[in-house]
C-alpha cells in the first residue's frame, strides 16, 4: 500500500513514527545473534560429547583390545616374520627405532648339534633377502573419525565467527543511523560547529560510506556466507527469520511527491533496504547550509522512516524461539546460510589408533605366511616411519628341548625368520641358518619346533615392547581428556563474547538515541526519545553489570540464548586489567589521545570501567534534564561525545576481541582461516573499522 507523505513532514525533523523508534532491524539482528550464540554453544557441547565418546571407545575398547591382541601376536611365533604382527597403534617412529635395536627373541643353543648341519658342508646357509615390505594404507575408520572431528571443529569456529560478525553488523547499523542523523542535524541553519558538529560534513559522509561497506559485508555474509559460493543458512529458525515476512516497516521513497511504502519482509530484505535508504547519505547536493552540502533525502528520513522503523511487538516475536511454527518455512528463500571458508587445526586432538586395526590383523594372520610375504600385514594407519622401523625388528627366540623329529613336514626356516636371529646378551646362542631339510611343528604354548629346537617368545623382550605401547595408550587417553576439558573451558568465553558484543552495540544504540533526543525540535519528539533513552540506559547497565560480574541480563529473558555469563572480572586477567587498572589511552590512533592538560584526560586514562560508569551517569542526567538543557552543546551530551565516541567505544572493541582471540587460541583455529579479525589475524577486523565510529 502506497501512502502520500505527510504534508507537514520536514526533511530536517525526525518525525517520530512509532513510540518505540527505529528498532526493527536492530531487534532482528539481536534475535539472530542470540540464535547464533545458542548454536555455537550446542556445537561445542556436541564436540565435547564426540570427544568423550571417542575417549571411552578408544580407551576402554579399541586400544585395550589392540594391546591385548598385540600381546598375543607378539607371542605367536607364526606371525613374527618381518614385524607384520605389529598393530599400527599410532606409536611414534622414534620409539620403534629404539626397539629396533632390541631382539624380540633369543636363540638358545641345544646339546644336539647334528641337526644344524644336515647338508654335510658344516656351513650355515647365508641369510635370505626378505621381500620388500610395503606399509599398508591407513585404516578407513581412522580417516572417517578424523574427518568428522575436523567438521565439528570447523562448524564450531564458523559459529563463533558468526556471533562476532553478527554483533558487528548490528553495531554498524546503529553507526550508519547515528552518522546520518548527525549529518542532517549539523547542516541545519544556526547550528554551531561544536561538540558533535565539529566534524566536517565531508568526514561524516566518508564515515557513512565506510560504515555502509561494513554493514553490507557482515549482513550479506551472515545471510549468504562469507565464501565465494552462496550457502544456505543451516539453522531453520534463522532461515525463517531472515527469509520470511517477520518484520513490518515503512520505507521512504524519494519521489515526486515523496511517498512511503509499507513493507513486510524478513531481516535479509530489511537490512538491504536499510543500506539502500542510508546510501543516500553518501551523496551530496547543493542543498543545506553551514558552508557544506546536505545529504540526500533518503538518508535524512532513514533514522525515522527507513526499514529500521517498526513496532516492537513484531520484533519481540522474533526474540522468542518457537519450537515448530517455523519448521515448514525452512525451504523458502533462494539463498541463506552461515557458510564459512574456515580451516581448522586439530593439534589438540590425538592421532589415535584405527578402530579397524585388530580386525585387519586377524585377517592377515588367517591369510597365512604367503599373504604376509606379499606385504599383506595389518593395515595400521601409523606413519610410514613406524613401519620402516618395524621392518627392522627381530622377533623370535629358540631354546633346545632335546627333541629332534626328522619325520616332520619340511619347511623353510626363512619363511619364519627374516634373516639370522640376533643372540641375546649373555645367551650364548648361535645363529640359525635356513636349510632345505628343516622341519617345523607348531607348539601349543605359542612356539614352534624347528628340527628339534623350540622357537618361543622372549618374555623380557615382549615386556620391553609392550611397556611403550601401554605408555602410548595412556598418553592418548590423557590427550583426549585434556581436549575435553579445554572444550569445556571455551563455553564460558562464548557467553562472555555474546554479552560483550551486546554491550558494544547497546552502547552505540544509546549514542544514537541521545543524538536523536538533542536533535529533536518538538516537545512530543523529545518526550518519546527521552523514554527510549531511559530504557536503553537501563538495558546497557544490566548488560554491562552482567558482563563484569556474571549472571543473566534482563534483555536475555525470553531470548534464544539464556546461558549464564561468567564474571569476566574474575575469569580474565587481561579483561579486568583493561577495565580497572590500565592507565593509558584506548584510542587506536594514539596520536589523538588527550594530553594531561585536557579536562577529559583523567577519565580516559584510568580504565574502561571509569569511562563506562561516567557515560551512563551523564546519560541518566540527560534524561532527567529539561528540554532547554537537553541540547547538543550541553555538558551531558558533550561529555558523552568527547569521551565515548572514541576512547570508550574503541576500548570496548579491543576488550571484546580478547574473548575472540581466547576462543580461537583455545581450539587452535585462529591461524587456520583467511581474512582478518574474527576469521584470522586477531585485531585485523577491529583495525578495519578505524575511523568508522
């Protein structure tokens, strides 16, 4: 429905359309932020459960079974050839190289030497050259488990990144509105270039362009993903909120005559219309006073009648996450998603044992010695260096039992021992050579009779081999346990990051409301903005106290994310230092810091908490002031502008980045993604916003 613009509308007056003000897009972003935080929390919980399940299965079943089965294989002389019995449990190569110098068997000479020289020449045959041993491919179950864990960590990183970027989008939307209001107000006739109007119009227009670029980047990234290929939003409620007509608002049309469009759309369309409506502020024409050109008509009407202006009732519906009503809307919308080209490091997860190791080796043992000779030993999944070291091991021990049975089936000894067996220290043994007439008989106790000699495992060397394996399995359990505990430790910072983000854009919202209050002309407008500012100050104080001292803020009640926030004052030493002990300037451009002779030096150089408390007190006093005192060049608003626009705002951004960096470092994900800021590069994302506040 098209409406002709009200004839009393003045381009320089912010006609108050609804009593709640321009909060539709902001509330839509807030609802999206809560859902992204909820999803990130659930993903961390899922990852914890996966690691715990892997820990239980790895320690209690797979690894224990592999160790027991390994012990049985080491004792089984039949599978001793060329180390094919070694199950690839992920044992490091250096450990196996150390074991390579230790024979797994000893050869003890018997009193019967006749069988040693049956061919009559008295010389033993030379050791045969064993076939080339080829390490098997890694076990598919290990690859599947690794891929699943990498996918879970990538998803966790993507959601943490989305939480921060969603907060930046909400903040940029408020900055665009504030700058557009500032440009319109400061070009009115009779407005002195002091306080907020001391900034040249050209600089304000540049700020609008820069903030719009950030808004479009974050808004479209949340909707279509930050990769080169658009992706659909995976969360059904977010897809419903962004693609379905969940918000009603008015959109100003700079036509002749001017008109208003009543629109109902989702957050995706709303944000796009907001960017279009505010983009008029980036162009100038010859209208306006004060020695400069005034912004275009669209941006002048944007704070009041742009797509951010709607009823709070419609916005509040988006904050309550229903269970089912939106499910059937999930297929709507051409695009959606929260895709991320994130890459993740799994350094904190172990290279565990392949679940199929024991099964692979059982089929190898059943296949017989011919299969082993062809390199068909177990598929382990350990690095190539492990198998190279294993191939050099010697495994059998022989001791004479005095029984020489010449009628047994002949078989080549070289099928069992890949070369001459080493003599154990102090064993006094001899080297067994391969002979055509050798005979073999299987022993029931895990050994073999070879021409009257008993080939059996050496208990001492079997123990020496099993101890490192046992230690390695214990190490795997320890690493998985540490991984689980570290994952548990990043849920608190996630809640803190969500609340710190809310504090930042809530403060920007207070800035915008205060400007609209002092820029209002009529008593009705001032009364409306004064009530809104009072509400926003109370919300800011609740969220700030929750961030600093823990708990649940009043603005979280009824939202999708109601997890308690830990007390950042006590949880993070760096965060507490920034707020209470740091005596420095928090501006990104240190060359513009206040000097000791400035009246604002003390409040800006004694921590962020002092600045925040001062600003909230000044804004509360501004609400209580009469209309005649609530002016842009008064003490209240001037203090907020001089202290809060740069020093406090940029300090809050830097402190919020502490939680992002902590979460990235805790999960080893910070350096795996391209781009700056959230995705990688630490302060890069914050640095990209310099000059846009």
